[in-house]
């Protein structure tokens, strides 16, 4: 799904997710399609309140 919408999400820098999306495949998908990082909680994600 990220690849389908990558053009609309090109300014995304961080993807804050719950524990269900913490796998390596999801992280690689976010990194390769959005050039962003995925974080499980706001404490590990830069620039998130």
C-alpha cells in the first residue's frame, strides 16, 4: 500500500506505528518507498512530540 501512494506521501519523514507494524519488511518498505523511518513510539521517533 505504501508503494501505491508513495507519490502522495513524498514529504513524509517519519511513520509512527503501533507494534503490529514493527517488522523488518515494513521498515524496509517505508525506507525504500518513502525514504523515511518508521518508529514504534514517539520517544524513538525524531521530531515527534
